[in-house]
């Protein structure tokens, strides 16, 4: 039971990072209709920025505070990068088939990731987080601090996002543009800045996720594959549902963690490291039953 | 071609067709008017203009002469490029022609590679093998097994549209990579790998030197001829009923359905044919190097195929082959860059190095082509051709 709970909490921790990434994907999808395959690159660049900023500001601030400030700086830096990318490569493609735009983001991902990898080097690069792999215990239950930090950060981000979309003018504009682009245009919403904002937000969220994921073991060149695990999460939840993204992210994290703990014991024939691909398996199973995910809007064909 | 004048309703003498006139397919052409068709058969012919016929013949003759002109390492690179072109033609059928985005091409390539390797492998060896080295047999078997896998995946594809499909096929690559790594009896396991299929036919080994040809000349010619066969079939498919159905599904699936095209069947067929090509390409690809590792069939391989189709020109056979040659020869080109730009290193450990340059170029080429020349290399060719066609009044 203790082992199960520990795996469950571990899954919730990692799952909340997936949720951050998934929200980024969904925000871009809702406002522009495109899935940005450049998110892994944004995530890894965010982690790289944080890993360079922490030592630079570490001597002025307390270690914990330095990491939090570095995370914010990283998020802003990657948001700026995403803004630039959107302006240079995505805006000219407005009106072109979404598939073509999606492929462009794959190209961007490859190019940005090479640069980021150059700054990481061949091994893992420590990110300077105050937690490492330290843990605390509640009774017999051992919990890693970093997983708690992941959950708290995600909860804070969700609260801010909720406030932004609910109570600010620009949040309302973004919702309007996502609902009906042309109607929003006629009401004076600048759809161009909505596109830019959605990319910037997704970039910032990806940077936060990257910094959180790299706590403990540090950032290495293979970390981008983790960002792709957010894709099953958004498929589970439905591409256009923010709540679905959060639930899907948590579900994927928990399933991955539980499979990692129990698969060797109950189904060893699935092979080592099956946990890494279990999100994709889960995604296929859900799609067989519900082609538009659990919370997605079915596409209505009008003939 | 679309602007070509069609005069199918009457024969040259002005009588209505349907009477006892010569078969329209035999209708003569007007001299000096290559774009002027006198029958549908003429326009739909495999090579519908005289310059095309001559051009293809010259290219084929040129290709067949290459083994006696180029050095062996370059021939090997070209042989690999030809196999990539076969795989890219497959992706072009499902993505360029039928409009279904597939990021899972590497998965089908892997299935083909392992089927072929298992059939032709050493029965006494470390990995599964049946010892049948007859090339046509393992090649077709690899294609068929991959096609069956495609048919199994297709029901998902018929339910999903657009980007949902892209993500699911992406998941397929990860699942496939996992299976290939874990099924060690078949694949040898990660980091170990197994030997590839043996290209041998009627006692003639293509992967060995013999009295007339070296190993690389043999493989080059084999791959060149196979590419010709596959390309001819792909081009023929595009002008058939099935190919037109694919194009209709791509352009507007609702409209295609209204015209009586069975969407499910069209998509299933597209996936099956595309996977057949991928399987054959996978089977052939590693016969050149002789050995392969289960980690080869990753997302990057899929992206490379996408890059080939898009940079070459989606939906066109000639463009796809151009794209495949371009992408496959890119590494050889970037290896030369350090001679001109000394700050780029040849060592993996230095930054910046040629491998990083190569990857960045992949990325930027995809982005650049899609932004500035969406029709790809084929589009550039069309523009050059049209410029000279109407020269000196090219505006």
C-alpha cells in the first residue's frame, strides 16, 4: 500500500509537469488550430536558460529563491523566443493547411534543439535546484520534495491562468478568438496578438515544465522526449479542452508511474522501460473508444 | 497540364467521336505544341509529353552509366539515397496523394527490415532466421508484412482526422521502437543489432565483388532498377482510378464521399500501399551497410521522410525522388563545409560541429521551403520550366 501511494504521488508530481506542457499545446491549438511540435525544444531551452541563470544570480540570493527567480527569468526568456518564432515562421503561414504549419514546427524544433543541446553538452547539466533528490516522510510514506514543488507550481500556474482567462480583457479576447476567429475580428479583437500571446504563454509554460523536470537529475539531451509524453495527455483530454489537458496530464503521469512500479512484477513480458511508452498505449486504447478524447469536442461535418 | 486544351469530343477531322474514327488514344499530336492534347488518353499517358519521354530516357541512361563514372563511396551514398527515395515515394502516396499525415513511416520501415532480415537470416545464428536469401521473395514478403501492419493501423486512421492522426502515428513510432528493442530474438536488442537481409538472386550476390562489378556498383544498379520499378508504379497509381480517389479524399473528404468514394477503403488502401513501399525500403536500406540496430527506427527517421516529401514537392513522384536525393546527399555536402568554414569542427565533441550543422540544416530547410516554396524542389523546376517555355515573354 505504501509503495502504491508513493508511486501515485510520484505520478501526480510528474503528471502535473505533463499538465503544464499539455496546457501549452492546448492554448496554441485553441487559438491557432495547430499543434506545435516545437514545444519540446522550448522546454529544453527553458531548462538550459535556468541552468545558466541560477549560478549567475546564486551569490546574491538564497539558493531556493535563486531557483524560483531563475525559473521566472527562464519563462520570460522562452516566451520572448516563442514570440519571435511565431512572428518569423508561423504568422506568414496563416490560412495555409494546419498540417503544413505543424511540419514547420517540427523543423523549428529540430533547429532550436540543436542549439540548446550545444549549451547542454554531452552529459547531464545540473540545474541548481535546492531540492535534488531529498525527501521527507509522513509516517512510512516517503515523498520527494521536487514532486511537491511540481504540484505547487502547477497549482499556482493554473490559478493564474484561470484568473487570466476569466477576468482580464485579453483573456476574454483569447477565448473569443478561439471560439470564432472571424466574429472576434469584427468585434475588434486583434487576432494576430492573440496568436502571439498564445505562443508566448505556451513557451513560458514549457520553460517552467523544463526547469521542474530537470530538478533532481539535471537537464540532458534526451529530455525532449519527455515533452512528447504530453501529446498522449492532450489526446486523452481532447485537443481543445484545458481541463482535459490537466486531467490528461495527471492521468498520464500516474499511469506511467504505476506501470513503472508494477509492470515488472505482473507483466514482465512487456519488456524493460515499458513505462516510457505506456502513455502511447493508453492513448491508443482511449482513442479506440472515443476518437476525440475524453473532453474534446467532436468535429461536426456539415454536408 | 491543367491549362492544356482538350479536344476529346471531336477527332481532327471535326466529326463527333463515337463513330468509326481511329481510337482516340492514337490521335496524332501537333508538332511544336507539346501541351496540346487531342484525347484524354494522351493527357493521362504515363509520360504525357515528348520532352518528358526524352527527359526520362536520358536520365535513366545517365543513371545506368554512373557506376563507370563515379567512385565507389559515392555510388554507395547514391544507392542509399535511392532506397530512401523508395520509402519517400511510399510516404508521398499516403501524405502527398491521399492527404493523411503519417509520422509513423519509420515503424513500417522497421517492420520491413526485420521481416526481410528474418527470412534471409542464418538459421543457425543468434537471431531468428530462415535462410531464404532469394531477393524477390524477402523483398515482397517485407512489403506485404508491412502492408498488413498498415491495414491494422488504418482503422484508427479512418476514425481520426488531421492532427489527431499525426499524433497517433507518432505514438506508433515510440511503441515500435520499444518492441524492436525488446524482441531480442528477432532484432538482437538495442546496441547490438543483427545482420540485414542478403541481396542474392539466382546465385548472383549483389553484396559481393565479382569479376565484372564491385560490390558498390552491384548495389547501385540493383537499387537504381528497383527505384525505377517503384517510381513507375507510383506514377501509374496516381493516374489510375484509385489515385484519383486518393486525391479527392485529400482535397475534400466530404465531397469525395458524396461522389461515391468509400473513405474508409481509400484510406485503408493508401496506408497499405504506403506501408508496402516503406517495408520494401526498410528491407533494402540495410543490405547496403549489412548491419542495423533497433534504435534506427526513431522519430528522426520519420521526420527525414517527411522532409524528403515536402522539400521535394508533396504529391509528385519526380519531386519526391529529388527531395530524397537532396536530403540523403546533404550529409556528404555538410562534411565538406569545414574545408571552407574552419570554425566548424569535424569532431563530435566540439561546438559547433558538422553534425549539428547537418541537423540545423534539416530543420531550417523544412521551414524555409514551406515558407517560401511550398511546392518544393518540384515547384522550383516548374518555375524554371515555365520561364523558358514562354521566353522571351516570361511575365
